[in-house]
């Protein structure tokens, strides 16, 4: 390899390493304290770089926040992807696949509360700053990859007869589409996990039921609602 090419690759690797370090440090700050009180100067100090260097990599706090959100979802995607490389997973019915997918949430909550706290603060920040969907395109692409996994399980379950949106006709469950069921299930579960990560033990009455038990019960209700009778 020519010396000039080698130097270029080394510089690119160094830049990527610095960016990853900045994102990792910033993610922790945002997850612990939210977005509003964190300044670019504080982020630079946490990452042990000059603030001018920080602005060379990220021109605005919004740009950095979006990259942190992408980083957060990619971490979670790795947890889910471990399941899909196994041929045993492919052999399961759609219902059994959904049972495994939903069952990951208690484990994520117990080991990665920062993820759910960060996402709550990020959603609030996006709304307050009026960040456009166009600027969130790359972030949305990251989330879509997880959606496709859940959708495949729902579709497989409908095809193999293990999943059926039956229920009481008065509640229009039987007419639900896969998209409608996906968003309803995942948003409900995600919202509960965020609530538990942020303020699960804020009040004395909150301690009556453990976070794991609450997630377990909600998942059981969800699975019962989609299981073919």
C-alpha cells in the first residue's frame, strides 16, 4: 500500500474513533440528565476535546443528538440480531417468534435503563426543537430494520395459523392490520419500559409491583391477544 494511502486510512480511522468516542460520551450525558441542560462546552469537556474540535465533527447539538439516537438503536439491534442468526429461530412459529421478541424487553430494561431514558429525552427534544422528519431520515432507517423483524414474525404467524387478531368484534381487533398491531404492541411496551426506567419507583405505591412483573404482565396480555384460539 502506498504511504499516502496508508496515511489517509489512518486519518480516517482516527476520525471515526474520535467521533465514536464523542457519541458514546454524549449518549451517557443525555441519558442521565436529559438534553436541555447539556451544552456543547460540557460535551467537549466530557469527551476531553476542545469545543472547536467538537464543532468540526458536529455543527449543531441537534446533529449530535440524532447521531446518538442512531447509536442507541444500533446497540439494541445487536441484542435482537443475536436471535436471528440461529436456525432454531427460523423453525419457530410466528407466535413463538413474537414471544421471544417481546420477551427481550425485560432483559433490556434490567441491563440498559439508559437506553429507555435517552429515548424519552430524545423524543421530547425532537418535538421541542421542531426537528423535521427529513433530518431524522437516517435515524428512521435504523428503527425500520427492527420493525421488519417484528413484522415478519406477525406475518409468519398469520400464515402458519399461530397468530390471529380475533378478540371481541366490538373492539375492532379482528380487522386490525399487521402495521396497526405492530405499532400498538411496540409503542405500548416501549412506553411502559420508558416509564419504568424514568420513574418506576418515584412513589411509594410504585413499589407494589416490580418493573419486571409489570412488563411480564403486559407481554402476557399482548401475546394472549394475538394467539390463535
